[in-house]
C-alpha cells in the first residue's frame, strides 16, 4: 500500500465517536442519533472489532424491566455490532457475527475509511437502507483515537 496514512495497522486501537451525520434522500444532512453520540469502536490486532454507539440524549427507563415503549425507545437509540475486520484499500469490511440489527448478523458490512493524521478516523457508508428509518441513506462518522483512560 503506497499511502502510509491508510496503513490498516493504524486502525488498531479504540476510537471514540465524535460526530455522526446521515444524509437521507431528499433531505439535508442531519445528526445521526444525536448531535453528541456516545460511542466507541475498537479494532483488535487479532482481527476482531466491536462498535457500540448510543444517543447521548437517551433517557433511562423509569420501570424495571422497561415497559414495551421504553424498551423500543432504548433500542432505537442504540447501534452495536461485532465481528471480524479486514481492509482492502480505502474500504474496511466487517464480517458480523452479532448485531443489534439481527438482519446484519452473518453479513458483511463495507465502510470507507480515511485517517486524518494518526488520531482522527473518518468512516462513511455507501448509500444503504437506514435500519432506523428505512430510507436510502449515507452515514459519515468521525472518531478520535482513545489514548488514555480519562479521570474518574
């Protein structure tokens, strides 16, 4: 690979999601989930990956267990999946063996990736059906590398 900024080894580590935009057909780009997503993606050296993102404005259920309405709202404000990852040029492929969206389990998901320096990761999709709205959409996400554990 001639472009060292696209070295797949530079993906290894944990990344905090800083923003997420969705572009749906016929609409202006808008925040996906929320303006401040609360999510992380990790790429491990053994080829495993995991992504978990929630809407930072989600509300805790007031019932234990949550009511059907609360459970549905919590589900609609969560994206999560895990599997194997590999890189081919500017594309990263996730072979998913578990997903919040069961229709993705057992599938291959392709994303475009680009590093800005060593610590900013841009990930985007090709046009795809938005699993939250059913509309043709394109997602653009930005992550920052996690370097150390924050103070607790």
